[in-house]
C-alpha cells in the first residue's frame, strides 16, 4: 500500500473509532421509545415505528407519561420514578389495543428517563419459564467442562439451539483487543470462522464499552430502516440523547454494511465479562432477518452470565495453580540468596529455577557494571546496551516487558533468535541494575478473518472491509507473550532482591561504623605512642653523640662503630615515629580549605628538595597546573612525598627526568608525577599505597613505607583517587585526583 493510501486508511479508521454510536438519533423499527424528563416525567422526545399508533393514541410529545398511549403507563409510574441512574429495569408487559402485548423496559441515564415498549414476536416463547429447561441443561453440562475452550464450545451449542440462528461463535479478546474465535457451532449455512482472528478495528473502543454496559444486543435485520427520534421544539437545542442503554437503539450504518458483507441478515451478541472487563462475546448470526423476543434474549443473557462465572472460575483456578508453582520456585531461590553473600552467585547456582520462574530461555543480571548470564541470552555488551535503553526509555518503571523487542528497540532486530521478548525488573534506584529474562523468536502463522489491513478508496466514504476469507500472516521477531503470572513472579523476585541488597547494605553500614570507631581508636593510640616515643629517641641520639664527642679518644674502633650504629638506628626510629605521627594526624585533623596554586606549590616543594639531589643532573618538566580548593598543608605533604620519591628512585639514572603534569576530566583534576627511575613490578602495585609496604629493600632505598600511605589518606579525605603504573627498570608514574566539586569524604 502506498503512503497516501495508508494515511487515508488511518484517517478512515480514526473516524470510525470516533463515531458517536451511543447517540444515533434513531431506533430499530420494532417498538416505541419515549424520552422523558426524569423529574417531571414529561415526554420531550419520541420514536414510534408504526404510524397507526400515532393515529390511534396521538403524539406523546409534551405529554406526561401517565397520559400517553391510552394511559397504559400510569400503573408503572412509581417504578419509573425509582429507577436508578445508569440502570435498566424490565418493568413488565403492557397491552396496546390492536397492537398486541409489548414488553416494557425503562432505563435511566444521567439526564433522561428512557421508556421502551418492544413489540411482540409472533410464535415465539412469551415467558422465561418456558426456556428454563434449556438453561438447566446448560448448567448441568457445564459442570463437566475441564477447560475454558470446553466451556465456550458448550455455550456455543446451547446458545444456537436457544436462538435458532445459523452460526454461533465465541469470540475472545487479547491484550490488544484483537479477537479470536475460540469456539463455534453452526448448521453449515454460514462459513466457519473457528480459529480465525479479527482485528481490533472491527469492534472499536466505544463499541466495546457499549457491549460491556449492555450484555445483550440484537440486530434483527441488517437491512432495516431506522426510525428517527422526534424532539419537542422546546428541547430543540439540547444535546443529542444518549441511547447507550436502549434495547432498540439504532446501530451504525457502517456496522450494518459490515453485517451484509459477512452475509448475515441478523445478529445477536452476548457479552462475557471477567472481573469487570469485557473478556469476549458470544456472537450469533443467521443468513436472514430474525427477531428474538425479550424472554429468549433474557435466557441468552442468563447463559452468558453463567459462562462468564465459569470462565472466571477456571481462569482464577489456573492463575492460582500457576502462582503456587511460581511461589515454590521463588521460595527456593530466596533460600539460596539468603544463605549467600553474593545474590548473583546464588542465582547462578540454580539457574534452572531462575528460568522456570518466568518460563524463559535465558536470564541476565546487570548490577554495578557487572553482567551475569545464564541460558540462551544475548552477548554481554548487548545486554548492557539493553539495560541502558530500558533505563533511558522507561525510567522509574519497576517492571518492563514486551514480546516484540525489535518493535520497541530496533537495535534488537539482530537478537531475535534469543531475545525477541524481554521481561526486565529494576533492582536498584541508584544504578541501571536489572534482572532480565529472555524468550526467543517463535515464528507462527496467524489466520485472520480477512486481511486486517482495511483498504479504503480515497474518493469514497468510510466502509467496512468486504472480504472475510481466511488470510494468513507470518509473525516474526516475536516471542511467546508474557503473562500476568510471569510479570507478577518477576516483580516478587525484584522485591526479594531489593530487600536482600538493602539488608546487606545495612549490615555493611553497621560494620563500617564499627570500623570507623576502631580506626579512630587506633589513630588515637598511634598518636599517643608516637608522641610519647619522640622524646626518648631524641635523648638516645643526643646523649650518644655527646658520649662520642667526650670519650672519642678513649673509644676503640669497634666501640665508635657501635656508637654510630646506635645513633643511626635511633635516628631511623625517630623518623619512623615522626612519620607515624604525621599519618595519624592526617585522619584526625580538620581540612582547612583554601585556593591553592598547584604549580607554585609543586615548584616550592621542588626547591626544598634541592639538597637531596645536589650534584645530580635532573631534568624537571613541570607543566601548567591549575588552582584547586584544598588543604594547603596536606597538599604540600602530597607533593613532598611524590617528588622526593621521584628524586630518590632516579638517583642511579644518569639522565634523570621527572615530569609533573595535569589534565581535567568532566568531574575531576588528574595530576601525575612520572620518572624514569628504577620502577616497580605491576604484580605488586596493590601494596604500593599500604602502610609499611616497600617494593625495594631498605638497603637500596631508604624510607619508612608510610609516605604513599599518607598520600592516599590525604587524597581520599579530599574525595580523590590514587593509583600507580610502572615498569621495572624503566620508571613509574603516580597519579592522584581532586574532584572539581570538593567536599570532605570519610
């Protein structure tokens, strides 16, 4: 079809869906409709199918109800007044002289009281009692039906026997309001439609709403001539009258043409309601015009209610059975997760239960950048992209599912063999974390009752399709649809995972609080010990040096060497104590933030190190560095440690190069100090920033092993990161970052 024709068709179907079928302004020609004011009971609109009634009783317009039609309505006025809004009542029957016994029905809309007198049908049952044996047979047989299709087949047989129509169909709606004929009974006069599907546009939304409100709808002749409503001139400007509840309400000309195209002369529909929703229809068709009296229609309505109740019973039983099975699987999975620190690992151990929970072929968990996959599912990169798409397109949704992923996300077209359908539940409010189940493509053939792609001639008015021959469509890139049981089981699983993650987070928070207290106690102890040891070590150094100077002439060579060793050891221990004291102070002191020119600070620290590399040639390459907001004393210590390390570890290099550089990302400033010194083995990089961790022997390079631990602590308190890269014998690069938006971090 061309784009132009498609556009015309879309407009035509849209017009059909908007047609005001509840206000047709006319009735079918089988009786009388009086529209009265609900308070004054004065007739303000009427439709009378027989002119002889007007000649005999006069025009009822402007008259009170008790005075029209020879006063036959007078005895029923109390019942008419008591009719509740949005209700319909069969009041009884009245006899109109020369016109037979009419059924009297009253309906109350928001603004009107509708009184209908339905003319008699000769030779048909005149009371419900005559039809009770047929209803009783249905009730007896329906108890033995094991499944919903069995129920529908019994209903089709009994309903056709009751009405005498040529064909009776039971028509079930799907989630998109397409209908499928699930049961049928016929005499061969009309073609079989069993298992055919009919598009949603055949019964648009406003028509479905009328079927929901009125359980029985009869169109006795597809070629009838409608009887228009005539309005009292005093009410000429009032809105069109709502005839939704009226039995005689005229139907859309489009629907009448639809019936004629189907080859049906009369039809009756009985609505099947499940939990307040239109589940389907029992549609009765005959090749010729056929009227059914009110008692027969009432019996059919009763049968429809029985069928609706039995469908509800079977559906609820099936749902309960499914939920019991899913709940047992969920309990099994929960037991595993509760006993394992890592819920993802626990689910991997019992992947068969995880898949059976939603009857999926594959599953994946995306959590904190990790992706665990089981069964048949897409590649890791595709799953991560899918998680990102779900988060972007369906933010805040706890459950998302589709059986046609490629239709919603075109990138999934190449994943159809494993992921035509996806059911995803969010397991985090902070991250794009999802538990996903996948179903593969199921290529199947759908038999439609005619081509559902209605064609329309751009030059003509809207008309229904003409062909109802079986039309086959091959459905691809779709999985089996997800059921409510699947979605509910997935949601329960989500709730369980969130609860477990939260519980473990609370446990970690409690452990973290305990660690914080322990760290503070250790810092206090370290500070106290370090502070108290400083003086004794200084005394040892001082008195040893005095002893060496005062008794130098009396000391032997060995005694002088012993004394020098004491002095060096005491100095080394004193340095260690000073470093420990500095390390403990880094965790106890308050950050004093101010704007710091990092370039000036690095140059100043370099100058203070001049004595450490006196006599050596070092090529210093300090690039432009930004101004940051940080604690100046702490940042000086960072540069002191990093630059002194670079000086120390390049002392055996002839042409030493020390480079200081910077770059800025979207969220942080990144600094580095690079040298071409002795480097280190990356296998031990995790030890580099630890307390007392040394990657070289102290005989090669002096130091206490606390300097880089201090760097990590300082940068961590500023909210930054530290890491290192190196190659043994070629040099090392140490990095640290400061966030652009700084704040003290624990």
